C-alpha cells in the first residue's frame, strides 16, 4: 500500500476525527467518549508531531503527541496517540506512522514517549513493542468506562538520541 506521511493540517480534521471516532467506538482505544473540536484537540497536542498517513486526498491514519505535564522538568516527556482507519489495519500504516513520530519527536528534543493502552488492545501493544516501547507497568482500575473499571498498560520508549 502506497501512502505519504505528512504534517496534519486543519483541513485534515474531518477525516482525522472520523478515524478517532472509529477508535472511540471500539471501546478499547481511549477513555474519550466524544471527538473534541479541532480547537480543543490541537490545544492539547504538540504541533511539531501531528502527522497523517495520506493516499491522495484520503487520510489512512494519524499520530500525535501531547505533553504529560506543564512542568519544565517533564518538557521532553509526551504521550503518544495513534489511530488507523479500520480498513487500513494490518497494512503497515500504523508502523510507518509510529516510526515517523519517533523520529520527529527526537528531532524536537523529546526523550520519552509513553503510551497508555488497554490490555485488550493487543495490536497496539505489539505495534509499540515493534518500535522499541517496553511495558513499565499496569495501572489497575485507573478509570471507569460504562461503570466498569479499566486497566491500562503503561508503555515507554526512551530515546537513545536525546539524552
């Protein structure tokens, strides 16, 4: 499958938000229940690392990072979000996005990428492992969805370039 990875633009939001909504509806991608507005979403993410996989005018998936804290000491620690459209699962789109995100993050001084993934989302856990993330723990009963406590696998990747 041929595609390009490019910076995310405002014009991409309609397609990006639909892919995000697909993830929300699985019940195993995020604690979010609704897709936020572009303005709300972009205010919480680092512009340097918002990317999409694109084939022509179609967005196949997206990835981004958000700061984990506003404290200066944690300025190089971010949380990864990565979503692939349901028709592009297992095509290499997610792997290409995550590899590009890692490179972009390191080029922008980010030394730690972390991901919180539901244990049921084995595909995402395996994708992150392929890109050098390791499991650092399980956050047990960290949040409720539909009145059910959910665990989250905490994964981390430390840069070897940014020290």
